[in-house]
């Protein structure tokens, strides 16, 4: 074996492990953006409310149903309407990340 060749392999493995750790950390940080601000969990059925936030449908629906005539955003407290739009891209992204094992 050439001198120093074993050290280069160890450095390469260490660099690879560090890169994987950074990648996993970046994915986890990105996924935090999808956490429902009401349930504090990843949404099973993500929807976008009129405040522009992604929620789990059941949680935001309960919030809307109990709001009377003063519906406000659970995040900002600003007035908002009751319209919910399916967040298909969020659902597909979360499904792919979970299926790949990138997130739990």
C-alpha cells in the first residue's frame, strides 16, 4: 500500500459522513416548514388556508368551525376566510421523503 493512501480513504469516509449529516439536517429543516401549526405534526391531509399556511385538514377545519364570525389565522391572528385548498405538492413531497427514509 502506498504511504498515506489509508489516511486519504479515512478522510474521504469522514467527509462523506459529514456531507450526509449536512444533507439530513437540511432535509429536516425543510420539512419543519410543513409541520401543522395547530397539531405540531406533519399533516396527513395537507391543505393551504387563506392565510397561506399549510395545515392538516382536520385541525384547521375544527378551528374554522369553532370560530363563529371572527375567523382569524391560528398563526398570525389576522382575519382570514374559510377556504381550504388541497396542498397536493406538499402531500407528494412528504410522501416521497417518508417513503425514501429521509424523514420519519
